[in-house]
């Protein structure tokens, strides 16, 4: 049995990998354009991915075991689309990062900065 990995060992995640994993957790398996759109929407329009950057990110997350190739849904007739899904390891890392962000957001000094607006 391989040694158990601790998701916190790969933290912090940068915003784009976090948003990609979040999109796959929320929507299930997606293809590239749908991932790009979900990331843009969930970031309030602040994150935009060019196709090259998106596919490099997908390749890295797949190599790191956070996502995997997924079958194309039967109702999708566009054979060019390649779907990916989040793995259990990806879910564990995403959850650890969400906890980390949540704890940081509760720090009184951080809350004071948000209230001050600067």
C-alpha cells in the first residue's frame, strides 16, 4: 500500500487551479470551454484563461493526479471535446485549500482590512 499523502502538503493552491477544481466539483466532468466559462463565472469575471494556458493547467493537474480524463457524455456529439473530472485526491486537496482560505478569512486583521476597503 502506498504511503498516505496529506493534502495540506501541496497547499497553497493558486487561484486558477483552485477555480478549476471547484468547477469540476460543482458541475461534474467538463470539457475545456465549459471549464473556462465556469472559472470565469465563479470568479466574478476576474479570471480569464486563454486556451493554451487552460490546457497547460489541465495537463499539470492531470499529471499531479488532481483530475483525470473522463468519458464524453452520450448526448455530446462533438468528438473533439475532451472531458476531465476531479479525482478523490483532487477533492481532498480542494477541501484542504477551502479550509485554509476560510481560516484566513476569519483572522480579525483580515476582516478589518475588508471592512476598511483598503
